[in-house]
């Protein structure tokens, strides 16, 4: 005769996300079961059509469950929608250090017209130099907030405008990889 499995009643548990003021409800049998889970949150509605996807890792703080941001990614369909004929795009990917973590940064810029390789290279190098200096002075949580509010991208775009005016200047991926102790 087979043994009867012990059935635990499942329910919804609230996970707070401090940087977006959003509350997520996750379905599980206990709060401890949710600790360490990765949750994707689509921020498209909050950002008026800019398709950003935020990945959070659930952690327990006291009695509450809190979502800590892991990565922020621009959805591919948004990037494809911005592409036009008669333009050039510039991409870059590098690892930079924040105050409290190492992170991967992937840049994506679209120029207004076709430009020479030298200009594209200059845009890439200037952006990398600026961002490496900027990231060193801030924590990863501050950076996640500033990327979602478009603060970093706006400052970067104004700096790069002197080289060549851009139609789009975005951080396509921002992801923390190693946390410093």
C-alpha cells in the first residue's frame, strides 16, 4: 500500500520591490520556499513604452520578502523597432566595477545618419570611459534606479552629442555578476 503524501496548503506571498514600488504576489507553500527564486518583472507600462525587463532575486529581510535586482535588460523587439534604414548602430560590452559589485554593461547607440568607422569608434570609447568613471562612484542599487529613470542615458547622450548626435542612447543590459564583501 502506498503512503499518503503530506499535502501543504499553498498560498500567495507578497514580495516587495523597493526600487519600483511594485508588489508581486508569488504562489508557494511557504515563504522559505521562495527565497532564492528569480522573478522577471516587465517595466514597459511604468516607463511609457520603453521595454525594460528587470530580474529580481527574492531574499528574506526580517519577516518580509524583498526582491533584490540582479539584471536589467532592454527587450529585443524595442531595439528592432528603433532601427531604421540609413543609420548606423554602435554596440559595446564591458565589465565595470561599482562601489559594491562587478557588473556587465552592454551599450547600444543609434546614430541619426550613416557615419564613418572612426566616429563609431570614438563614440564607443568615450561612452566606455565615461561609464567606467560614473559606475565607480555608485552602488548597484543606485545604478538600477538611475537606469530605469533614464538619468545615466541622458547624461551620456549629452556627452556624446559633441562627437555626433544620437537618435538613441541606451544601456541594453546591466547585470551584477560578483558582489564585493
